[in-house]
C-alpha cells in the first residue's frame, strides 16, 4: 500500500499534470540527500508498473550495467537476466523496450549520477531508445532522479540528448515550515517546532529522528550526542555519497564552518585553488544542494565583490557548532546515559537566534506577504558594508520597495520579553543607511517573544511579526 504524502503540493500538481497527458513524458527530479525524492516517487507512481533501477556508488560501467540487469529480475522474473554479460546500455534499454511497449509503465532511474558514472554516454544511449521505442507508448513515463543537483542540471536538464523531448523538471526541496508542522503533528508548540526546524531544517529523514516520545530538544540530544547517533555520523555520509566526486566540496564546508561568512577571494586563498570558474562551479553545486548560501547586500548585484558565502544548511550549522566539538567525548561514551548534558541550553538558544535570522532572510518573500507588500516590486537582503562585512554588525533584513518605502527588520529570537533597549541598537543601524529623503521608513520587529509593556507603549515599531504569524502563513 502507498503511504500518504504530506505537503509537496507543488510537486503533486506537476505530477498530476504529467499523468493527465496522453503522451509519453520525461520527468527529471533532483535534490539533496535525504530530502524525500525516493519516497515521493515510489508512493506517487506505485500503481503505474514502476520499474526502479538504482545506481550503485563507485561501480565501473560494466558492473553498473550488470547490476541494472540483475535489478530487472524483480520485475520480469526472468532467470536469464543473471546470465547476461553485457558492456552496453543499449542491450539493457533494448530489453526494457521490448517489455514495455504497451500499458502504463514508469522506468525510474535512481541515483542517475552513479548509473552514468558522471558521464553523458548513458544519456546518449537513452536518447536513441527514447526516440525509437519508449516514446511510442503514450503511457510511458521516464523518471530520471539524482542527488547530485549539478550533474542533474548540467548533464541532464541541459543535455542536448534529451532537449525538447516532453521534458519536465522537478527540484525536490526540503519541507517548508508549514509542511514540517504537518509532518510532525499537533503535539509540538510553535516555539518547539521552530527550534526543531532551525536545528536540522526540513529534511524528512532528519525529522523522523526527532518525532519521538520526548521533547524535540530531548530527541535532538539523544540522536546527536550518543555513540553511533544518527546526526553524529550524517556529516560524513553527505560527503561520501552524492558529493563524493570532488574533495573540495567538503573542504569548502569545513572552511565556512570556521570562518562563518567569507568572500570568494579569501575562500580561494584558504583552499589554495584559483578563484575562477572551478571554484564558482563548486560553490554553485553546493548552493544547488542547499548547503551553501551566497549573501548579497540588498543594494548590490550578484557579481559584487562584497558577496559573502555561508553555510545555509541548518543541520551542518548545528553539527559544527555543537556535535563536532563534543565528538571525542561522545566516542568515549561521556554522554551515553545523559545526552542532554552535551548541549548547553543557554548557548543553544543564542545560536538559535542566529539561525532564525538566517531563516528570515531565506524566507523574505513570506515576510513580505505577511506585511502586505508581496505584490510590490522590491529588493531584499541583509545590509553590510566593506568596513563591516559581518552580518551581525549591520541590518538583519531590509526591503527596498518600489513604492518608495524602506522596510527595515530587527530580528529577535529569545524567550525573554523584548525590551525598549532594542531601540538604541536599531537606531544606530538606521543611521548607517544612506536613505533618500523621499523614502518612507517602515520599522518591523520579528520576534519569538512578546514585546514588554514599556516597548508596546512607545509604539516605536510599525509592525511586530510574532512566531504565530509565521506559523500561520502558507509557505
């Protein structure tokens, strides 16, 4: 029986559109490890004679083809499949083509980057069999799926072999906050749900380990600070699977973990590689995976030399801040009986504040919608200068709107009430801006806790966005 698919409304709508067509189609799906690609495909297409062939990491072409033939046994019950000794993908596709000329069929090639060994030859063979056989069955669906977004985009989506051939592209992103709330269920408060999201992100496989009988904080510690804990080992697994093709992926993440935010020139010096096309490609790959973010001052372009890079992935941020420094003690079983001792609650809550600022910048469109100017053209982002390149030294989030309004956001994620002391620091930030006299300033406070009575009485902020507002919005 298929399991219910929570959320994923955009993906469901696209798939429904494809399945309603009376033509053969190619669906290309990509996304980072553990994001839920396989679950979505298997449970959405199980009734369509799903033939799944999965690539195996580090196999040579001959062994990859042999493995693919062996996997076909599950579907066609043909004992001769194990005796086939072929070096040709043509032989494989010809066998499948002869078996799938009629009826609803889905050929699902999983971890395509491994099946193809990061090469375009497999797609060249696939092109021939698509043009001459598969596409002739109007109920044939070809699903190409991979956890290396750069390979899937550059070598598959942009491939001349499959160009303009009834092709649909579906990036599979982590759960939004709304989808996470649906996945986790009603037992978690808004504060606890946001704490969970800020710590590990919206990765379904990660959320399963938090969704236990204890609190989110307890489950996070249980699965992080014990020997062989899931989150303890996950970092290495990320870089021995879909990002194993280049040693610099891991080195970039480790460098960003130590520097927190860094420009490309400094990153190039630290890594000892040229700050040219190669580094740009590596950074783009990590951005496509959702692991790295390029932070651009709102008023500057994408090519600005002031651009900074930082780790975007919540789990990686949590790993480097709390798990890695405790790793030796974890290996010695120091926290085996009391894993909550490993995570200092005060330090954790302060770190959540920075994580919340990052989340707000990444979800600026939602905040614009809450504030009611989502339909107005605007530029948004952080504000920092060459003299103050650290994000926490300038403005957290700013919207420069075409209606001649500047919306400046102060972001606070703390349990204690927000006091009027926030105003002094905020005023200094506004003074750092070179605003035009014709622009109206809208002051916004985004917070997880209520402003205290003294701040409310001052009516300093034009709008206050509470955690409950963020939970209600359909992101």
